[in-house]
C-alpha cells in the first residue's frame, strides 16, 4: 500500500474537490487511532503521542492513488479548553455531515471498555445523518478474549435497540497487527463497488 501525506485542513472549506473516495478514522482521544493508521499503511504516517488529543487537523493521505485515508481529530478529551472542544466538535461534525468525499467512516472504540456515552452519542449522530460507518475495536491484545467478547456483545445489544442492521465491526490490535487484512479488504470491496457504478 503506497501511502503519501498530502495536506492538512482546519476547516471543511480547505479540502479540495479531488474526486476520490475518502475513508476516515475517528475516535475518542487515546483510543489508538495513530497506531492503527500506521499499522494499516505499514509506515509511520501518524504521530503516536503519549498526550491524547494531538491531532487537531483533518489529515489526508493518498493511498495507491485510488483513495484517501483521512485522519480526523479525536473527540472527548477533557483537558482541552471548552472553546477548543467546541472547535473540534464543529470541525468533526462539519466533516462527517457535509464532506462530499466521505465514503465510509471507521469509528474506533477501546475494546477494554463497555459502551461509553460519548461514543454512542456520536454513533447516533451518524445514524441520524445517514453517514455510513463501522465500529473498530482497538487494543485487543490488552485483555482476555472473554472480556473483548463481552464488551463487543454489549455494543451489539445497545446498537440493535436503535437499528435493525448493525454497522460492520472490526477487531484490531496494532501491536499484534490484527485486523489489517479485514479493514483493507473492506476498503477494497467498497472501491470495487464504487468503481463499478
């Protein structure tokens, strides 16, 4: 996968009209997004930081000259000021609800936690706006399979109260390189169907 950083944007209007599908990645701060993006691209594209909330811009990476991998700012990091949090949320909501290029959104959640209100609220927003998304469970290597299965099942039960058809779900560990084939394969399927239209 040849992946090249192309540009960053602080607002939606700065993103050029490029004509290629965008697959974006988002999640709470410190969910392991940068590690996952690096694992998918097999290069150190995103800066992994010990300080949550480092991504403040929308970053576009061109993959194989066919699609865009979009790294979105994290949400819900308490240590940023309220005005910055508002700015993040308007940047994020503008992108996910109004971007012409967004084809699919991967929402990352930490597999070690039961469903959290902030993640569920964000997924409900996506559902209301008709944004196609999937749930990516991260950090599978940090706990037992049993615990992961329990939390994934809680997500399934919660989401099935809202929707008959559940979003696709992906199990990942950046440390153990789990889930890369599933996510890349899913993107390839989407591209094939988009190109067939």
